[in-house]
C-alpha cells in the first residue's frame, strides 16, 4: 500500500463519518509559548475550550487533518532509526457537546471515547487490513487526580474483544497527553499498537491544564487523536524504519547516489534535515539566531557540517530540495518553490562557509595547542564565526571536549543577550530618527504622533482580527511608518469583504469608546498567563510591559506585550481604515491600515 493510498483512505474514512477536512496549519503556530507546531490539535485549541464554535467554521463538530509537525527535542538523535524532526500527523477531532457517541452515527455532532476507539480500530483493521491479532492497546491506569479510564478499558475488552493481556495500563508519562505550550486541553489517552509499535494516540481531552499545572474539567470533553504518518506507513509497508518507506526512501537513495560511501547516520541526517528545511523555508522561516530561524539554521548547518566531516565534495542540497518539492508539492504547494528555497539554503551555505573557514582555523589552532574547549570558548566561536554548538561538539576531539557543556554555553548566550539589549536602548537615545523601535520609525514630533496613533490602531486591529477570524490569527510581522501600519498574520485564506468590514467596524467602535490606554509591568511568565498577545518571533526580557486598552487590565479589550509608545485614549487615533488585504505567503495575510 502506498503512502498516498493511505493518505486518501484516511480522509475518506473520516469524511464518511461526518468530519470536515481541515487543511494543515502552518508550521509556525498561533501559540506564543511554542515555537513550532508540534501536534494536529494545536490549531483547534480554542474549539476544545468552547471559545470558538466549530459549526460556524467547519459545519461540523468533527474535523480531520494531516498536520505538518515539527519536534526538535530529539534533534541530536536524528540519524538513528526512529527520529525525525519534521513529520506529518494524521488526526481526527471532536469538539463541543458530545452527541450519541455511537460509531454508526454519521452526523456532525460531537463524539467521545466509544466512537474514537471503534473508528481507530476499524480504520486499522478494516480499512488498512491489519490482522486484529497484531493489535494491542493501552489505557490510563489512574492516579490521585485523574481516575482510571474504565470506559476505554471496557470498550476495548468487552465490546471489541481485546483480551485482558493485550490491554496495557500506564501512568501520566505514557497515557496522558498535553497540553502543548504553557496551557491548554489535555487528558487521558488510549493508544493503539501494531506488532508492539505504537501507531495511534487517542487523547480524550477532559481537562484544561492551566499554566500553574492545575487541572480543570472542560465543559465538554473532546477527542484529539494523533497518528504519525511516516510511522504508520512504515508499519504498512513492512519497512524496518521510517527511512525505508516510500516517503523517505527515494531521498535517502539519492543521497547515497550523490555521495557514495556516506555513513548511514549522515545519509539519514541529510534525508530528514533537507525535508525539514524545505518545509520551514516554505512556511517563511529564514535562518537566524532566534526561534524558528535558529532551528532552520541548525538543520542547514548540521548538514553542511556532515558534508565537511565526511568529506563530501558534491553539492547535494539543490537536487534534494527539488526532490522534496516534487514529492510533496501536490499536497503542500509552498514546498515547490524550489528556486527560492535553494537560494535561502545557498545563502546560508556561503555564510556558513565563510564562517567555518575562519572559525575552523581558530578551532584548529586551539586544538594544536591542546587547549581544552569549554562553554565560553564555544560561545566565542559561535558569536564570532557563527559555529553552532552542536557543530563545535562534532568537530572537537573528545579529549579536548571534556569541559564542553551545553549549560555553560547557554549561560554565555543569555549574558550576551542582556548586554546587547542594553546597547540597543542607548543607541536610539540620540540623533537621526527620534524613534526607531524596529517596528516604528519617526523622524520628528509630528511623525511620532502619527506612528503612535497607528501603533495603538495596530493593537486594536490584532485583537479585532482574532475576534472575527479566530485563533489561527497570530502576528507574523508588523511595520509602522508615517503613512500606514502593515500587519502580517497567519490565516489560511483571503478575507471576505464582510470580514474586512467587520474588523474595521470593531476597531472604529473601540476608537469611538475613547478607551484609556495604559500599561503595566510584570514578569514574563505572569504576563503570558494573562493571555496578552505577543509576537512569538521575539525574545522578551524577564520583565515585560503589557499595554492594555480598556478601563482596567482585567476588563481590557486588548492586551499585548509591547514597549510603546501609544496614545493615551483610543479617541486620538481618528478613523481607521483597511487600505489593502493581500497574501504575502501561503497561510500568511497582510493588512495595510491607515488612520484618517
Ligand atoms: N495530540 C496527540 C498526539 O500528539 O499524540
């Protein structure tokens, strides 16, 4: 069975059962506490909590998706048999009040454990044809806070006939999932295994975990399932590991053709990392030293490091990028922008090579002198030549790397950031532009007044977009000049004229109300808990200012991490108008707004 057949069968199965097919959200999520999308449920968080109504948006309480995901906690393990950083995750979801929970119900109402388990079992055994004898399952065994999942146990055992010995019971670590990020829906899980390999994780979102770890019962329980696509394909194709599937095998084979003699580990690193890099660049991530940009940089540089380490002279990347584009372009059109993606990788390569040239010389001179490389030297090499920690570690002989600790390196990193922030503030204290925050620029007092009005309008716009379009809206960028504000945000499609008008109306209503604008300072962690909006791409200091529009912080219409400046009352803004709404990228829209 090919991976494409499996993809199709999955969607058909859940469509027949009343699910709306939701497109994958971008890899950059609308959740500032996570850098990249790590699970299919992330784009649906606000449907689980009841903040948004799925019927309005999907026409069904049931959705299904195959989500682009990224998990970097194991990046150093990539190269073994099982780890991937980028992967796709299949899932089916139920939000809102539970209906019949009868697996025969083909309607659009909410469902729970019975339907989720029956359908999971039916898809694997009935549709994919896996012999039921190969199946085992697991359930949550209960602890002091959350009771044992008796219902799932009974469904597996009494209704589906799985014998007691084939139902495992486990604790929080293995049979409880979520939340993603700081807080969110979570709950006990029941997993489905084929030949002992876990393929499907059915999560029963009965709780909301707050940032202080407190569990609160959700008003309506939800279903969130996740099945790693590559792993399922491996099981179905009898492959020994994910690199032997029809998804990755062609890439790995080509790597070996281009660079015969490469170690298996390096070939796998190339295969995983090139695919991951293509997907990141396609979702508008660019190499940098921060956030998602740093993850991309690490992927590219790790491949380049292995090229040096294993003495590969051909340039593998352009061809591999094109291969990935062809393979996935039909499903994710962005990845077919091979020329642009190659250009990004090439640019990073030339930076890296320049850096490596000098950095490696310096590293060599240390090595010759027998100098031990510690975190401080590693940071110096990183800061001066851009050599990433991981690469330094891979290039330094073990006997010189005994004192090389990631913690010390990171400690140096943090120290450096503090110093550079202080420098930044001093720099803008002087002449030329009277204001340059990066986001706002003004050359004289009149301009300052104008950009300040536009700035507060931008906060109102951000919140209004979320009111009208929902949780997928997250800030992707913002730039304010005297003429206009330009706000980029994640959203999958063009806005309708009604939506644009709705957004304008909300902003103008808040302006008419002449609400006070003020700020409060608080610790970053606390500020995050208040739900204040912030720009995930920025690294904020420990203590942040949160600007809010409204009579009090708790009753504020908009709350946002921000350094200002802002008007004192929204009435000062004048009339706000959306001048243009357009696409900047797949999944990213841009609004230009003006004040009059
Ligand atoms: N959200 C379910 C999972 O990632 O397994």
